[in-house]
C-alpha cells in the first residue's frame, strides 16, 4: 500500500479511536455530574427534613415551656392568699396515695413564681426554642436562676419590663460587659443556644449541612450524602420522640392545671372575697378544698422540675429524651387526680 494511503488509514483509525474515547469520556463526565447533582439534591432534601422536624419540635417544646412558666408565675397569687389563712396546714411535704409530691418551702415557691414572671416578660421576642429550653432543663430551675442580681446591685426580681429582661440576659451571660461578663449579647446566645436552646435539645453534635456543598467528586459526594442522611435520620428520630413525649407531658400538665385553677378559685373566694381567714372555722368540705389546692400546687411544682431532656455528659454525643422521668411524672399526676375524684 502506498505510504500516503497507509498514513491516511492510520490517521482515520486514530481519529475514530479519538472520537470513541471522547464520547466515552463525555458519558463518564455526564454520569459523574448527574451523580453529584443527585447527591446534592438528596442532601438538600434531608436538610429540609431536619429543619422541618426541628422547627416542629421546638414549637412543641416552646409550648410546654411557656405553660410551665405561666403555672409557676401563678403561684405568687396562691402563696399570697394561702399565707393570709391563720392556723393553716403545713405544706412543706405533702403526699397523696404514697406519691411524694415535693419538698419545698413557701419561699422557694415564691422565688420560682417571681423568676417565672421575669422570664415570661423576656420571652416575647425570644428565639425559637428558648421557652422549650426552659422545659428541657427544668422550668423551675430556669425560673429560680432568673432571680439573680443586676450589675447595678439591684435584685432582678425588683425590676420590670425591659429592664428585668436585659438584667436577666446579662446575668445569664456572666454579668455586664463593664464588669468583665458577656453582657446581654452572650445572655441572649445562652438562651437561644447551647445552654437552654436548640443545643440542649439536640446535643453537642453539630452538623454543618445547611447551605453546604458536597464534594465535587461524584463518589465522594454520594458517600457524604449517605453519611449525612444517617446522621439526620438519627437526629430526626430523637426530635420526633421528644415532640411526642412533650405532647403527652403537656396534656397532663394542662389537665392538672385546670383542676388546680378550679380549686384555687374557691380558695380565693373564701379568703379574698368573704374574708374567711381562720382555717379552724372552715367546714370539712372547705378544708378539703384547701388541702387539695396545696396538693395540686405541690404536684405542679414537681412536674415543672422535670427535665424533659437528659443532657449528654459527652459534648460529642447526642442528648436523649428523659422518658423515665416524664412517664413517672404523668403517672404520679394521674394517681393524685384519681384520688381527688374518689
């Protein structure tokens, strides 16, 4: 074969091989691109699921926290009324059907009531999960913690409105900036962050998922999407369990609160309307109302102490739902209410 024809044939063969290789390469590039896009889409979908589940749980927890704070704040009126009664019974320790409700002093109840009132005043513009953080850590503990002292030396409980809110936030942040503390800004972060907010609910594990791009390498992107999905599913499972437990706890809390409100209205009428201020003058049925009201205060006070979340000792581990304490609290409440009906 003449040399020009040989060269031409070789060139044609080389060209054909090049085209084939190019097509194969293009196919692989497209497959890699499709895989990366699918991985990113899958990751974005999972992140949306996490955000939605988290928001739903935070709303439910916020509802519990707000309810607990309102209940605790209402105890100030109860204590003011109860202390007007002469020869009143001792409520330091009250038991009903072998259920020890609480050990507390009137002063402790008053402090929790005042602290809860301060926190209620500051929850209006608080971030999602703030009130829920109180419920997670124990509303009574959070209420008492609010009874600190402002940087001016003035007791926070004596302040009101924005002044009380700012003083509380500054106290939670370690004090005023001028005194070397973190100030209101840090206090706000504490309420909405690791100590009382979402961080306490989910735990110390932080997944940088929202708005992040996966690896540009297709196989690596898919692997990362798989890992993120497992992590997200684990968190969502925890959040869903927490929400379900919070719903049951809140239902029982409201049930007890309604019975308490009904009894306290009668006690309020005796003491503050018709001025019946001596317990010895009460009829047996009236004395029962006094005792039942005290019992319900003790029960609610104890319920508000329950930490709905068990904080992990290891900051790299996820928190857990305090299921045992929640179920025990619900059962105790049911026993007390049943005994009153009987």
